[in-house]
C-alpha cells in the first residue's frame, strides 16, 4: 500500500478511536486476504540468560549482578522440543543471550541436529534468536537445519541506537546492520523489529523504522513496547516514557501499518504487548499480526529470563499459556496452523 512517511507519522499520532479502529480492521482484512486467517505458533525456549552484552535497556545485561545465570541442558532443550512436537506447534524459537565462544556455537549446532533427528517424522521449524554472530557461525547453524533468525535492529536510527547501547565496538549500529545482511546472505528467513516507546523516540523515528523494514525487505517482524527494568541504566529515564496504554496503542498501530506496507510477511504478536495488557497479544492479532510465540521455558528458570519486568506467564507452564490463547482464538473463530511451519509468504515468493 502506498503510504508515505508523512501519512505514517499522522496515523501514528492519530487520537480518534474510530480512525484507529478502522486502521486495525483494514490491516486485519489485508492479512486475511494475503497470508490467510491462520495464526502460527512458535514455542519459545529461552535457552540461557548468559550474555556478553550490556544493552542499556535489558534486564539480563551482563552488568546486572542480581541475575542468577542459567543455561538449559541439552536434555532440557530436547524435552521442550518434544513438548512442541506433541502440542502441534510446528515450530520452535531458541532464544538467549549473545555468546561468542566456540563451545557455544558447537553446542547450538549439535542441538539443532538433535532436534531435526527428534522431529524426523513431522519436522519442527527452527528459528534462532541468539544475537550477532560471525558469518561462519550463521552458516554453520543454517547448514545444521535452522532456517529462520530473529535479530531486532532495535531502532533504525543510528543516533538513537547509540543512546540505548554502550559506546563500544560490540554494540555498534553498523555491525547490527551487517549481521542482518549476513543472515540474509546465508539464506535464512530474516526477522527484525524495534522497541516502541523508547525515551527520545518520536513518531518520525517509528515511521523510519517501518520504511527501513520495507527497504531491507524483511521476511518477519517482531516488535513490541519498551518496558523499563529497575536493574538497568535506562530506568533513570522512566519519567520520559509514554504511559503504558499509549505505548501499547502505538505498538498496535505499528503492527497494523506494517501489515499495510508489507502484506505478505509474518508479524508476531509479542509477549511485551501482553505485559502491558493481559490481552495485548490478542489485540495485536486483531491489528494484523499472524504469529504467536507461547513460552515453553521450564518453570525453574523462567523468572531468571526477565528482559523487562512484570513479564507475564512466569507462573504458567507452556500448556496453560497455550490454552488461554487458544480459547480467545476459538471464540473469534480464528484457526491455528497446527503442525505447520507457517513460513513467511514473502520469503517463499521471492
Ligand atoms: N540476545 C538476543 C536475543 C534476546 S533479547 C538479542 O538481543 O537479539 C530479545 C529482544 O528483547 C531484544 O532484541 C530487545 O528488543 C528485547 N528487549 C530487551 N530488553 C527489553 C525491554 N526492557 N523492553 C522491551 N523489550 C526488550
Ligand atoms: Fe544481551 Fe540481547 Fe539483552 Fe542485549 S538485548 S543484553 S544482547 S540479551
């Protein structure tokens, strides 16, 4: 759809509830027309909170000494994968802190291979979200059988990026962009995204983020509200933030506008939206999202993977979070793509 930057900014600032609800309805209509009615599931495994980075917004940044660091064992990850197979999720996402040691790269490769073997009869789609890695590592994991990768640009504005990250070589905007290019070059379906409602972020920045996604020609997108965490440097900027309901509403508008700009990509209804409202993910689906990532991380470590505070579902297990969502989708007559990968249509058509 031919929305220009000015129109996008105007819609992001739109306050009239009728205009906003028309925008959501139009995005939903376009979604159904283009990628279909189905919502696809990806069981989320938070494999480890050990991270070498120090992003100024993130609860598991390396300088946060109040976090108990964990790493799931191979068997714990395989149990989660089995759960996903039995539950009919079709795909999993392995997400965690960024590590660069050789043992880590090797262990992830082995895990991917094991999951492939485990799901021989009904292969699980495997998405990774393990940060910036050298091209060889991306290639190695791709060869092992991973086929989708999520790496958020966080913000497409170089200056704002520098404000929310330490200024050192491992937190550089250019290497983030390079990593996204490397992922595309390797052959992954590439997902990126941004945080919405960051301090100093304007509607103009967000419009540029959407245009960045289109320019980069992404396959998938996961974006959600920024949520302050008391054990991070950005906590001190919390008075500059929009109220939670406005951050959520802005996030929903971003989903809807992206659906209009890129009708055939996969867009996730993210957990951070659910943090700001119990039905935040459901609202995102009604605004054009078509992917949900139920959390399957085992209870014992869930509370240690807090990128932000008040993360929902910390007490739930995977089946409970699944059934609540399922109930909503059933009520709305929205089908779930059980046992299907639900790959990005844009990627398939490219
Ligand atoms: N380490 C990997 C994956 C885990 S972090 C990576 O950084 O890519 C996954 C995402 O969580 C990040 O991309 C960021 O957008 C989001 N995140 C981190 N802290 C957050 C916060 N305080 N509020 C909202 N989202 C946050
Ligand atoms: Fe590490 Fe990702 Fe958190 Fe940054 S956002 S500190 S890379 S887990």
